[in-house]
C-alpha cells in the first residue's frame, strides 16, 4: 500500500498487519518524485538499479515479520539488520553489510513525566532507501515533503541526501529537547537555592530520568555520525560528507549539553539533600530550645503540685507572684540565650 507523502506524518491506523504496511513509497530521479504502483514495485526497483540517479524510498511503520521479510527479499537486506529492525529497542548504531548500510536512530518527543521514545531504522543501498519506524515520536513528519518541495538539491544527492535529512531531523529534536531541559534545570536550580522551603526531590529525580533518556539516545550516536562524516563509506558520496559533518557537530553539542545537565543535576540533588538535612537540624534545635524553655515552669509546677504540707514558702503571702516573676525571668533569659546562639 502506497500513500501520499504527507501520510508519513502519522501512523496508518487504518492499515492492519494482514497486508504490507507502507506509509509512503516513490521513485526519485534527480530530485523529482514519481509514484509507484504497488504491483510494479519489483519492476521499479530493477529499473532504478539500471539507471544511475534513480532510487526507491519506502517508508514502513511497525511492520510485522512477514511484512518486513517481503521488503527484505525485494532489496536483499541482511538478515541481522532485519532482525534488529523487527525487535526495535536497539542502541543507536551504524552497521555496514556489503553494499548496504544500516543506521539506527532514537527519536524523542516531550512527555509527562518521561520523554516518549521511538526508533527509526534506515536501510540504504544501491538504488534504495527503506525506513522502518517504531513508536509515536515521529521526526520524519514533513521530511519527505520538505525534500520534495524545498530541498530538491539535497534530494538530488540520492540516498545519502535522504539519510542526511532524516538524521538532521532527528538531531534537531535532540537540540530542542536539550534546550527545554536546560530551561527546566535553571528554574529548578533557582528554587532549590531560594530562601523558601520547597520539596524538589521528586522533580529533580524526574528531570534526571529525562536527561538519562536523552543521554542514552545521543551519546551512542556520536560514533556513527562521526563515521558518516569521515567520508570512508562507499555508500556516502563525497559531496554529502560536509552535511554529515554538520550533523556530527550538532550531536556532539547535544551530548556535551546533556552531560553538563546530568552533572549539574547530580550536584543539585546533593545540595538539596544537604539543605534538607540542615533544615531538619534547625528544626530539631528549635524544638529542643522550646522544650528547654517549657521545662522550667513544668518543673516548678510539678514540685509545688505534690501537695506536701511542709514545703518552703508554701504559706508566704507573696509566694505566687514571686514564682510567676521567677518563671518569666527564667524563660526570658533562656529565650534570649537560645536566640543569640541561633537556635531560635
């Protein structure tokens, strides 16, 4: 089943796994799109291989084993790469199998409390590009349309141009998410070190989880992007290498910012725990001071409440006011002493 390119922005909910889940397919020649009839897919692939400058781009969304096997047979995809594409939950990586190249990318989208994670697998080979998507995050939305309408020079670069556009779209989402996390981090840091008493441990932990998700998506991608930018892969034309250098630089920047945010979050968490401990000590001292102050009238009242007949000053006319005055003086003196020492 082939659809128009805008359909690639959303999963084809109406298509079940009882037939081939292809959200878009087309032949491109020198940057121009030509539609493919599903029943002529095999002929179009053969035609593209025989004519330099042509390639087939097929996009799949969460295919079943049978569906992906059909495509793998058409394009002679390596079985290990096909297995990885089916299982998903792969680490970002770049593998070369003969004349074909296999790239795994993690896709991220804002979520609450954690980020939404998906995957894109890209098969690139002679005269073809096959993309397999898993999960709801979809940075491919508009990539194909943008290539066909505004970036035809990139599309004219062939399969390498498509691979660059996909990688660039994914990495751009990393940059946006990292910038958003940095904003949250600045706000959280200001709250933790403010004079107001706040409970930020839960939010610190949730933010640290999101940073960890970004780290697991970005850091493993450093090596694959630098390998693409090095220019040693026969599948990547020399003219496309500078574009991949730009992607590699953006990945490195996102990785550096993520590492910095993770280190700062660790420091903020430790500072928050230290602050909580200090505040608890202050509360303990304050409670102890008031207990000590309250102990003076408690002791005096306890002694004179025993109702013994022979007690000092029991029948003195000024005994009651004198005791009250003594208690006021004693409690005031203790209060000033504790206040001066910082306990109150």
